[in-house]
């Protein structure tokens, strides 16, 4: 092998990894800013210039390498001189993965916003990326629904109101779309309000006791059902409100909110009679027996509604990352 051939081989091994590294950095940078077509064009131009420069270096090196045989014997010296370039190329290659870590570090601070529909209501949400695998997001939900129903002879005109806000941390264990979320409803204003009434002469039951609504002063009242003001929440799902490589997102989540046993309160006023002839009648708002039966009725309602302490959460949302 001649000195010129050895020099070209060593130079090729030393320089090419560096060129490839520069190309990779340029592709990542410009593809983010200008898009893939411009990055491909840049690489094509870079390849042309690299090849031109390589041919120029070969031409320039041809003159000094055409020397006496004595210089050929010193080819080992050339190898020793160029060897550090190979080691530097190796270190350059080893540093290349740091660019990916840098890209992951750039995830910090990305912001996404979205809208969603869920069993907690219709709402909005906003999130921010903490790391490559962690987000924090929060939002609010609103919903109202009215319905009239009868229970134990009393007619209730109820209104269901969802007013709540949550704050959650999303963990992406595989760095992809699957995530686990934990947090809480930091404000839980979900409740049911109802107006109660029993038509004159209508029978109704309180705490196992049958009464009749007074003809001259029928039974009326109010009722409400509420939850504790904060509730832990655990979810899992697919999608990312703050996607790392695109702008639009679609998310699906399922889980449970631990709202606690609902608390029911009833308040009645009017005349309550223990017989249909309405001979034995009392004021429902002040009579101790009626009030005791109202408390028993509240406990009965609470027991029937205790399943709602584990509120199922199902949601679907669309978002945009800035």
C-alpha cells in the first residue's frame, strides 16, 4: 500500500463520521423549522459540496505525496499523525446521542389546550410538558340536566349540576401515547337540587311512616344531594394533550373519581296527617316525629346513592399543541 493510499483511507475514516454527524444535526434542525422537503434539499446540496471538497483534497494531496521512497517509509508517521483524527471522530460519534437527549429536554414547556366530553360534563383543559414522559394538565367541566321524578309519593323536580375542576399528572411509561394519570378534582361542585311537593290528599312515606298531605296546606319542600369538595382521581388512557412531534391530538381516558358517599338533605313544610280523613295533623316543619322520619328518609336516600362515591370517569377530547 502506498503512502497516498494509506493517507486517503485514514482521512476517509476520520472525516466521514464528522460529515455524517453534521448532516444529522442539520436534518433535525431544518426539518423542524422548514419541513422535510427543505431538509432533503439541504442534504443534497451538502453532499455535493462534500464530494467536491473531497476531490479537491485528493488533488491537493497528490503533489506532496509524490515524493521519494524515503517519504514512503515515513507513512507510519502519517498514520500516527492522523490517528488522533480517528479517535476524535469516535468521540464525535459518541457525543451524537446527546442531541437526542437535547431534543427530549426541549419538550419542557410545550403547551397544549383542548376540549372534551366526559361523565363529569363538557369542558376544556390545558397542559404543559414537564419532561419527555411527564405532563401536568388541568381543566374544568360543566353540565346541567333537569328531570321530574316521584319517590315514595313525593314529587321531585330535580336539577343535576356538574361544576368541577381537576388537576392531574400524566406519566407516559413507554414514551408513547399510553399514559397513567393521577390527581384530584380540586373543586367538586357536583350536586342535585330538587323542589319537593305532595298534592293535597296525596299519601307519602317518610322513614316507613305513611302520611297524607294536608288539603289546606299541602306538603312542599326542598332536597339536595352533594359530594365532598375534593376527590382523588385515577385514570389511564391513550393520547397526549401535549404531543411532542405534532400539533393536533386526540385523547381517550377511563378511570374513577373517589367522591365519597353523597349527602342528602330534605326540608319539608306544610300539614302532614296520619289519616286519610285528616283528623290527626301536625306541622311537618316543627313536629319531632316528622323530623325524625325525615332524617330516616335522608339516611335511606344516602344508602341508595352510595354507589356514586366511586364515580366512573370516561372522557374523549381533542386538542392543539402550540
